[in-house]
């Protein structure tokens, strides 16, 4: 080192400020950041590149969903549930219909039960394929996996459109059944989509599962232990990736799920790779359910004997389903009028987000993006 | 020994296969191209696509329209301005005022029926709650306008479409609706006829009883012949 440089260094140390020296860098990622899947902000404190603290900030997409629902009739908030988790409007509808059907019991006809299962499992395929695509996007595999995923999703959305009139905001379930029957030939078209799907999954697995970069970026990253997951109230694929066997389709057996044989895939490490693999495996199980449901579906009406005005007696209830993201529940208090007195949503992605800091601390900021991607959030549901 | 990068190569083989197949696989070719919307720009709104590969199917919905029977929109308007849809519409984008004649008598049709399409969320709740089958969903997608504020506020006369138009855009649904309406009408008429008959009978019986009473007054001992009618 030259003498001049040494003096420069010495004089630099004279003007150094202790406050700056500790040098934690605070980065505000979002609300408009491509990795945050919507309008969501992470206040990250970094030591170099390593995350030492992370504060999720949400609420940017708050739309007053619960309070709005308390001011309108039971039926009128059905279309609003589509907009909670806008990838999975069918399962959102189901959770709400299930809760309402507990308030005022209405027999759901057999065909409607089957169609509900078919729609819910197709929704799971839509959600998991796009999640895997987005997750790979976060890893830096820009485009290809996501476009492959969207290519398949498109076919399912076409089915949704033919059945309900809309691709994403389906608004298809009603208290006591479904709004309308599927059009002629729909079941055959659904069958074709379901039959072609395993080929796509094979291709997807070949593309991704052995890729060294994917393995290096996801294994042992963002580990969530089973105990921690249970304590935090985590549900859905994220919980099962940590090795906890809890699937509401098996636990509650709502609808007619007890008639179908399917397995619940479990992870062991609880890292991002497990969370990613769980989704791929769950799709295979969904295909089994779809296969059986499309084979066994009877003909008949799709709407039960629902009263023209839905007016349950004063009571309260909690209805929940296994949405692709976890346990989606609706807590309703009826006061004997046509409007709910209290309407509360238990959104899975909001609660799954609460452990984000624990998952990210100690990893680099690039990993924080991957971890967030593996949690699978939709801000419409987080903020409501 | 595991070759490092083997997984990546395998993935690249998949992408290459997809690339090549996209030129030969008919199914994939169909799905790899962007689909266009139904209406060619400039075509009259009433023309429906003859093309098979449109995203707008006979089942898709977007915004509500009002139906009328026959050729005269206001003559055949089905809406009676009962305002149920206005009350039920979740985002409250419908505004209705009832129509009155010169004497101030309500004439069962809307004077104003506005739907703000910039607020409407295409949920179809209005269609479901309407007891008169007066409002249904359209599938017209080319609605963009240069006017940000009033441009998407649709008034009654813009919303009014004929039942034939409805049959063209949603044939299956329209047929089912017409069948149900005809059935309901027949049931109602049968009920009305039954009610009328019962009323007539009751009136006759009453009249007969009155006659009998009249007769029995001056001559208490006379037989009540009319009572059996
Ligand atoms: S479709 Fe829904 S939002 Fe639109 S006018 Fe009808 S009820 Fe209102
Ligand atoms: S459209 Fe139907 S519900 Fe709405 S005001 Fe007219 S008749 Fe009543």
C-alpha cells in the first residue's frame, strides 16, 4: 500500500460515523415489486446481503370485504368472494356456500356435489400450475415454466367459462347447489383436459425437478419445522411440506370427499423445494379425484330446494374448505335478517404469511424472494 | 457419476421439443396462438362471430342488457321497474326511476334505467333476482370509449335489446328461459282460470242463495229450488 493511500485510509477513518459503520441496510421491497405478487411490501434489514429482519407490510389492496358483506344480502356477497383469492374463485365460493348451508340447511343434490368437487379440483390444478410457474419466475427462470403453466391453465379456464360464464370471477356456487348446470358436452371436454394433464406434469417435472439451479436455490432454504408451522396456524400445502398430515378434505370430509381415494403428499424437510414438490404431487392426486368424479357423476338437478329469500334464524357458524392455499373459512353470525350480522374470512395466505420473517432470517435477499414465492400468497385474500 | 448440469440439459430438451412440436402438433398450435375477441372492429354490434376459435362462447357473460319482446323497444319492455335488481346489485351500479303517466299513475316501466359499466362487476346477480326475466347478460366486449366519466354509463335505450338478439348470443340459455317463461305463464293461466272458475261458482252459489232467500222471505213455506244450482 502506498503512503498516500495509507494516509487517505487513516483520514477516512477519522471522519467515519459510528452510526453508519454498523451498516444495516434497510430496503423497502414493494409495494410495486415484481417479486411480491401484487401490492405487498417487505421492509427488509440487510447485513450485507443477509436478511436480519423482515417486516411484511400489507393492506394496500384492502377493499373492505367483510364490512361490505355485512351491509348486503347473503347472496350478494357471493360474487365478492370470487375476488378474495382471484385464482381460486370456485373454492372461495364453496367455502362461503358451505358456511351458509350450515346456517340454513339446504340439501345439495348429488350432481351438484360432484360438480363442486370437479370444480374445486380443477381450481387446484389452476392454482398449483400457476404457482409453480410464478415460483420459477422468482427463481429467475423467466417465462418458460410460467408460459407452459399458463398454456395448461388456459384450457381449464375455458372450461370454467363454459360452465359459469366467466373465466376467473366464476360466481358459480349457490346456497344449495350451483347456479346452473354445465352445458352439453362439457363433461367430455373436461375429461379431455384431465386426460391430457399428466403428460404436461411429466414434462413439467422433467423440466424442473432435476435442474441443478432449482435444487441449489431451493433445498434447505426457508426451512419451516412442523412444530413451528402448527404453532403459527399454517395450513395447506405449506403445512404438509413440513410433514404434518392435515388436509381438510380428509379431516372434515366436507362435500363428498369421503367417496374418493386419494393420498395426501407430505414433505419432510419443510424447505422451499418440498413446498414446490408438494404442489406437483398434489396435482397428481387431484387428477385421481377428477378421474373418479367425472366417471361417477350422475344426472339430475343441480340446485336444491332453496328458499327464494335466504333468511336464516339467529345463529352462528364456521364453514371451511381446503382451498389450494390452505384452510379457507367463513365465520358467519346471523341475526334473523337477510344480512349477516358478522361476516369474517379466515384467509389461508394471510396466516401463512405470518411466518415469513422466521423463514427468511439468515438467508440472502434473493432467497427471500424465493421463500415468498413458495408461500403462495394472493394479495386479494391477504388484504381483503 | 452424476453429471453436473445434466438436469439443465434435460430441461432444455423439453423446451426444444416444445418448440419443434409447436409447428406440428395441431392441438398445440391451436393453443399457442392468441385468440381474438368475437367482434371484428367495425362490425355491427349485432353480428356474432362465425369463427370457431373465439374466446367468446355462447356461455360467456360480461354486462347486463334489458330485454324487450317484439319490435318496439319501449312497447315490449319487460322491466316493470320493481327495483329489486337495484337493491341487490352488490356494487350498487344500477339506478332506476319509475315511469308515471300524466295522472301520476305508475305505468310499470322504468323512466330511467342506468347501469354504470365502469362499476358493474359482471356478477349476474341482477339477472338471478329479476322476477320478470327482464335483464340478462350480454357478451359484447368492445366497449372502450374515449370518455372517462360518462362514457360507460349506459342508459335505458342503450341497454334495450331484443329477445332475438339474446337468442343469438346465448341460444341455449335463451331457449331454456323462454321455455320456463312459457311454462310459468301456462301455470299462471291455469291457476287464474281455476281461480276464475271458483270465483264464478262462488258468485253463482251466492246469487242462488240470495234468490232462495228472496223467495223464502215472502213465502216461508216455499221449497228452495235454486239452492241446488
Ligand atoms: S351484473 Fe352484478 S354488478 Fe353488474 S349490474 Fe348486475 S348485479 Fe350489478
Ligand atoms: S330488471 Fe327486473 S328486477 Fe330490475 S327493475 Fe326491472 S323487472 Fe325489476
